[in-house]
């Protein structure tokens, strides 16, 4: 465990610096500037490793921040969070509003353990109030490592570019055997149909992926279907 001084210094550094990921990714800089960024990134990883201690196994739910609580996808994600918590899983999300809030909220409804890994953004993302543990990151890639590293299954709810990025990141890691073949589940019905048709009709036809790659992603018809599939692959006794 890192000592209090390192923890305090890392939090202070992150709070004072705005938009460091953008600065880091602007291209070639001085060696000193890149080394300084490396130290900040390392400290951010340390904060994540120290903070994220929780009952396992864990399921990460990905999805859009833009759905309000009266939207059908919000209600579906809340039902999912409840179902996962009742089955005994820790529920982790990106910690923001929309689908993330709904999944955390559902887990809390069922008395389960709920975690949020938030990201500092200029517009959309305030932490939601339904998390038992919460950590905020400056760098997207550090946050993504945490969302993947600590989970044994992944559920993709409807979302935009960020959600698609997370879907392809997890799938690529499993395809290349950098990650165990954990369940990847798309939940949201027709929302995913065009994408899955693209996998089969274009990528598979052109030979850029193989049939086992297509099979890495399961389309769940319901929350019950998603939870049952996860339980079969990653058993977890309910309390």
C-alpha cells in the first residue's frame, strides 16, 4: 500500500492539472515533459490499485451517459444492476450518469456492492450518488485499465463512441489472448443488430475476423439471460 504522503501528493497533482491527457497526446514533446507525464500516470495507476479493493467477482457495465431515468435503457440498466447484485456480483461502471448511474443504482437497490470509476471531462460527467466506492481519473486509458482489470464479465448497454471503444477494447484483448475469455454481453436488443450484422456480413466475409471472434460477443435477449450467462461462465454464490 502506498504511504499517505504519496497518496496526498498524487491527488494534489491530479487536482491541479486540467486536461493533461490532451497535453500528453499532442505529439512529440521534450523528454522531461514526457517523463513528468509518466510519473503522473504512474501515480494515477497507484491510486486506482489502492482504492479498488472489493468483493469479487466483479461485472463492469458500459453504456451511454446521456439517457435520463425515464428512458427504457436506463430502466433496463437499473434492472441489470439489481439482477447482478442479487446474483452476488460487484457492479462496476464508469461512475457517471445515464446507464452508469442506472446500473449502480440497481445494485444499491438490491443491497449489492457498487463501484464507480469516473473521468474528468469538461462537459458531461459528474459522479452519480449510487456508488459505495468511487475514484476519479484524469486519463481515459488509466480508467479503462481499471474497468477491465478488476472485472470477470462485461455487459455493453446502448452507448456512443466511448461505449463502442470499450466494446472493441475488451474484444481485442480477448481475441489476442491478452485477457481471459470472460463473457462479453450486448444488452439492448435491436440497438446492436446493425453492428452484429456488420461483423458477420462484412468483417467475417472479408476475412478480417474469424467465426470464433464473432462468438466472443453474446447478444442477450433479457437481463435474466445476461445474468444466467455470466453465472454459467463466472460462478458466484449469492449471499
